[in-house]
C-alpha cells in the first residue's frame, strides 16, 4: 500500500474563496460577515473539484490513500481575529471531512487550526478535539509562524506551545510543521517561506529539549526537511558545538521527514542521509509545483517515481517509506484503513 502523508485541498470550488472574501470584508463591515450555512458547496461540486485533479493523479501514479488537509497557503493565520479564524478553520476542515466521507478509499483527514499571531495555541484545542474525536482526522498542521513571514511567535520549543503539545500527546496525533502564505515580500511563499520554516523548525528542535518533556510527540517536517538533508553535516556540527546530543539521539525518535522533493537527485540525497525509519512518502499534489518537468516529461510532483528510482532503497525500505512508517506515525490511520477495507469490500 502507498500512503501519501501530505496532500492539500488546493482545488476547492470558487465558492470557498467567495466565503473567505466575505469573512475579511466583515472585519470592516460586520453586516457582511457570512454564516456557516452561506457556504453553498454541494457534494457534486466537491466531486468535480477532485475527480480531475487529486483522484486522477492517485489513479495514474498508483498511490492509494492521501492524508488530506486544507490548502496550506489558504490558512492565512495572519488575517482576522479569533472569531474569523475559528470559523475559517471549521469551514475548511468540514470540507475535508465531507471529502473523506465521499471518498473513504482515497482520503484521510488532517486539520487546520485557528491560530493567530501572538495568541496562545490553547485556543486551537476545541477545533483539534472536534476534528479528531468527531470527524475522525488523523493529523494536524501546525503553523510555526502565524504572522506570515515575520516570525513574531516563540520558537516551537517554547512553553507557549505546550498546551497544544499536551493535547496532541493525549490524542496520539502527530503534527506536521507547515506555514501558510507569506506577507513578507522577501520570502516567496512556496519557494522560500515554506523551506525556511522547515529548516528553522529543525534548528529550533536541535537547540531545545522538547522531546525530553514530550517523549511521545511526533513531528513531521515536510518538503524533505528543508535544507537539513543537504546541510546535514552543518546541523550535526552545530549540535556538537551547542553541546547537544547527536541528531540521531536528539531528534530521530520523534522527527520525520516527508518526500515532497521534486527531483530524483534530491530524493537520492534524502534517502542516503536520513534514516529510512524516519521517511514518509508524500507528494503534496496538487500543490506547490504544478506541471511537467521538461527534462523528464513527467510531473514534478510525481514523487513515487523518484522513490521507486532511489538508488539506495531496497524493497524493505520502500515498504517503510510507503506504508509502515505512516502507520507508526499516524496510529489513528488503522481505523481509517479498516473503514476503507470495509468500503472496498462493499463496492466489490
């Protein structure tokens, strides 16, 4: 089985953008603020939005299940207040839930949180509990920079974040570190801000002792771990200089990298540097890089092709990356897979 741990709903009907525009307009004129029931998106519209995109690519590329979350760039935690952010997270998460019900063989849910710059993430706990306990979600995206490129919040190792981590441990749900769009003109969102955040998160974890306090917390660093695999020697050396334990001892019981790397050479490097027990298959399709690579004639985000072609992987390692590691990191997937199996049997 091939489990893609990193997919976003980037193809939502335009009605979702209209709802968001009304939300933001309502910040100026409260009379314009929409109600939940104003989002008129039918099941047929949801089907149309994924049939020619995510589902088409799943079938063509031979992947089985995607852990699916709202559009990362659309989280936009830097806009609005607590009311707006809470409503926006609920709306986006409810669409993901509906898709998991329409396509139980294809999608498992991961949620967006109603974060705000400078606000304790404890305000996110009700939505997290709703998504996990009521909607059956298996993961969550945590934005380390709700300010959108200005990095005004505390590092991920700070006690500012501890209420959220306590709830994640209680629920036995992993977090993917994932920023949203960038407000800073110096940082292109997907080309700079995303990769900066991944790298920054790992360095913060090296500097801190988060896993001493939360030994069972599981953290996924997306996009191949940012710059870390390429500069692995730098981070190993910095850990030594800072009198930290080795990266293997300090991080690799809790930190996992995904395979959202869009070049064979990049995947080869990733799989040579990072232990195979710490790699999760992912594509992020349809996401940051759309279209065909003129050098290969294949889609940039067809990452299964790269993992299949990775020179250091044997079949045992590929099984870890494609399936076993995901089941370890996302224990709630077991229930999703049981429902998936029952659904497929009923369809046979």
